[in-house]
C-alpha cells in the first residue's frame, strides 16, 4: 500500500499527464467541431436547395395540370359544338368566356390559347385559335393569330406537341409537352416557354392543341425570392435547348446558351440527376461555391454562394466553443490543483463502494453465486435464496452439485468449475433443483474473478421456466396454425428463428450484467422488449387468421355470384338461340323481333355482369391500379348519360345535370366513372316511366359531394342497410323488369373506399332516393 505522501506524489504525476492529454484532446476536438460545422452548413444548404427544387417541381406540376384541364374543357366544348350546330354561337361564346376566366385566375401565366385543327371547331374557318394574355395587369383577347400569316401549325411549340406526320386518330405518348425557350414576336414581346396538351374528342381523335405560356419575368419574380445568403444568386437552365431561363445576377443573359458563362459551362448535366452537386469556382478572383440539381427533369436549377458567406455564420459557434473549452480547462485545473487530498480520501472509500456493489448484486433479478476454487459457496444473493429456498447461512454448506438435478453427474460441474478457473468463460444450459426438490430449466454463465492472486468463480443463474413455457406454447401454436394455414408455415419458422436470435442476443447482453449497474438495467429492458415482441407476434397471428377468414369469404362470394348471376343470362341466351335455330322459319315477325330483343337484353346484362365481376375481382386481389388526378366532371357525367340514352328514351326519364361545365374533382378516372355509371344505372332501373334523375355537385374545403337523385320506388331503412353492407350481393328487378348484376353497389363501395370517401343514401318508399358520394379533395395514395 502507498503511504499518504506517495499517493500525493503519484496523483501529482497523473495531474501533469492529464493536463497534457487534455490539451491534445481539446485541440483535436476543436478541429473536429469545426469540420462538423462546415459539413452541417453544407448539408443545410443542400437541403434548402432541395426544398427550392421541390417548389419548382410543384409549380411545373401545376402548370401541367392546368393545361391538361384547358384541353379537357376544349374537348367538351368541341363535342357540344358538334352536337348543337344550331346553337353554335352560344357554345363559341361560352368557350371564349372560359378562356378569359381561366386566364384571369392564373396571374402567374402569360397567356392561354386553344388552337384547333383545320375546319374542326368552326366548319367555315381553316384557322381557329382564340388567345388571351396578360398585358399591363389586364386581360387581352385576340384572334390575331388565327390567320395564314401566323400559321400556328408550323410553330415549333405546335409541332413539338403534335407533329405534322402524326396520325390524328392515334393517342400521343404524353399529355403535356414543354417547348424550348423562345422570344415571342407577337403581342407579349416576352421570353417564354409554351406548354402544349393535345385536345381529344369522345372517340380519342386529336382535334387540336391547348397551350399555356409562361413568361420568364413572372418566373424570375418567383426564383429571385430563393436566396440563401445576401449575395447569392440563382439560375435555371433548360436541358434540351441548353438555354438560360432565369439568371438573377444578370437577367440580360436569359435566352443565351449556358456555356457562354465560364463558370457554368462545366456543369454535369448527366450525372447530377436526382442529387445535389457542388463545385468551388472563381468569379472575378473571388471564391464561390455553386450548388445545382437536375431533379426538375428537363431543367437544371442551381444557386451560387460566396464562400465567405457560407463560413461566416459558423464563427460564432466556434468562438463559443473556445470560450467553453477555456472555462472547462480552468475548472479542471483548479479541481486538480486543490483536491489531491480529497482524491486520496475517495480512494480510501473504495471499500464502501465494494459494499455498495454487493448491495446491487443482492437486488439483481438473477441468482448470483461466488464460489471458491474448491467449489464451495462463498456468497449468494437474495434472488438465489428466493429461487432455491435456502437461507444465506444454509447456502454456505452447499456445493454446485447439491443444487443441480440428479440427471447431471458430479464430475460435470467440477469440470465446468475447472475450465472457468483456467480463464475460460462458460455459458451452458442446466437443470436446477430447489430445496424442496422442484427442478427447473436454467441458463448458467460462469466467469473468473481474480484479485491479489486469489481466484473465485462468479456464476449467474437465470430461471428459464417462463421462457421455456413460452417456447413450448409457440411450438404448439405453430403446429395448430400449420394445420389450418399451410402458407403461414414459412413465416412462423422465420418468427421462431428470429425469436431464437433475439434470445441469443439477450444472452450476450446478460453476460455484461456482472460488470456495472447500467448493464443490469439494460438486461431488464431487453427482457421487457422480448415480451412486447412476443405479444406483437401473437397479434400478427390473429390478424393472419382474420385475413384467411376474409379470403375464404371472398372466394365463397365469388363462386356464389358465378353460380347464380352468371348462369341465368347464359341459360336465357342458350334457350333463345336453340329456339331460333329450331323454329326460325316458322316464327312470326313480331315474335321473332321480341325474341331477339330478349336475347340482346340478356347479352347486355351478361356483359355488364362480367365487366363488374372483373373490376370487383381486381379490387379484391388488390391488382387494380389507383391513379388519382384532377378530373373534369361534366364530360364524365355526359358520357354516362349518353350510354343509357336508349333506356332513358324508352322509359321517358328526364336526366338533369345541374353543375357547371368547369367543375372538377380529384380522383381515379376509371373508378369515378364506374361508381357514377352503376349508381345512375340503378336509378334508371328503379325509376318508373316519366320520372326524373338529377346530378348535383357541391364542394367544401375538405371534400367534394356528387349526388344522384331519382323519383324511383324508394327504399326503407332495412333495404338501405343491406345495400351499405359491402359483404352482401343482391339484385332486384326494376320497374320494367330490368335485371341487375348484384355487383354494382359492391363496386361502388369498394372504389369509394379507395378514395377514402363514403356513400350516404337517403330514401323514402314511393318518393325516390338520393345517393351522395363524398370524395376528399386530397387523397393519400400511399395510405390507400
């Protein structure tokens, strides 16, 4: 043992070495902290650039959506003009009003035009291209471009969207096309980009092109707001034309080739896609860093920042760190200088800490034994006494073989003790035995304790009874699930393997429990986490069983529909064809006409059933695609009404479409059409002669509502509840004995659920029904 002076001299030496080491560490820490600040600043700038790029992407998507909407509206007006030739002037007037109104609503757009193919919209005019544009904060409408002098068919933006060689009866590969940057020689005299979208009629034949012009002045006003430091400036380059669209440092460079600017000509257009790149450049002898990204697709966006403005904001953090380091160093110096005697007293208190350590072991959840080199028990903790039913005094007379099952021979425990005394670390499974003779499975970890030439062995014993019981229950549960669901076998095996890996990891964590109190706490937390994972596993198994029941129910429902609803129209068609084949020459004309009419009705019913069945099957198997977008609602409803025009005429039912032509809704086009078609078909089916069916539309901040109201036979509350139960398929005869497929309402409910919407039905017997479809204005596609 050191004497007091020796301790003080030793601590003084430690103090000197510590000061030197601390100085080195502080210098290294300052350097690392500076590098971290630089890296963090660069990451911050790149994230800001990504945010700006995302804003530009959003603007680009908005422009594409707007020109698509204009093309859809133009197609609808084309169909109206074609079908209502006597009222052509009113249709033309409404079209021009829509163009004016749309231009007024889009103040960030330079102009909007609709350019029809020769003699398409107006049979008397070869050129027909109304155009509206902003000038001096007002809207100007003009026909100046509808002539052979301008000849819009030959302009690059028209040919880009619709080449002369393209067959107008074929659909274009894309629905929007961006032109090269150009100088408008017409009314605006502005540098601009034209976005064009083909206009289609109801037969998908191209009848013209809708355009939306974006001027660089308006785009510049948006990009100029994107600054990171006071003297930073941004640029926007079109990849295809290599033209500068925006350059906030010198707007006169707009429309020039980007490589005319020395520090831009080395930009990497190919490899910068979907990532932010940076390069150090020189401008007028001053260092700058240029950051750029090609994630806009056809455009490359970047920001140039003076290098000193990037580093300058970091110095305040660096100064603060130096101040903190000086303060901490001063405190450490004072503490070491005047506390050597106190440190000596702390060393003397080591014995008290040893007693505290034993107190921690006594409160450990596992049984702990300290054995001498002969295998005698020197110490046991309280958990051992509780598990083995011996007192601490009784434990002093025990040996390892006395607390073990008779299944293990005496020499085996002696061998394990010997291996540990030689420096080994042993983990092994064992069967323990309590004082009353109860045996239990256990996990034993043996470690060597060596101090001042004395060897002892530390043994930690974990009662594995609960874990073994859980494993046995899992095995039994696996066996039962394998008998019912063969395809879950692999998942359960993987779960068991994961559980074994987790138990192994838990053992590795427990090995460190003997070292510190923190490791004991970590072990308890690990055991708690394992229990939670077992609980989650049981929940997953329950959900799998529920999915199996739903799959079986879907299969039974599928076969039921095929067996009942598919067989009846097939039998009717077969019967009529056999009858015609046998007695065709002897039939009267009226009877023959009636028989063919019945066959046609059965065929139409069969076609409707098969189409609904295919859609429902795709929905159930989750193979149906879901692509929500902004849709023009009026043309969709008009198309559905025209589809059932024959039935409406036959029953003298009046369809009323009470919504504006420019009404739009956000959803999947095919699903929305299927929902409206089935509900409208249902209303036609149950509305008597001389009835009325009305479409209405309303919209709030959160959702849009489409309602279909009929003057049909109506329903009571029980019938409404049956319809809204999406596990039920039922079909009833209409007012003229029309047959339904039984799948229509199921498809409606399925597709409305895809949109996170809902269906509400209000009805009274003998008065009629109203079907309300609620669709959110924003749909989370990933959640669906």
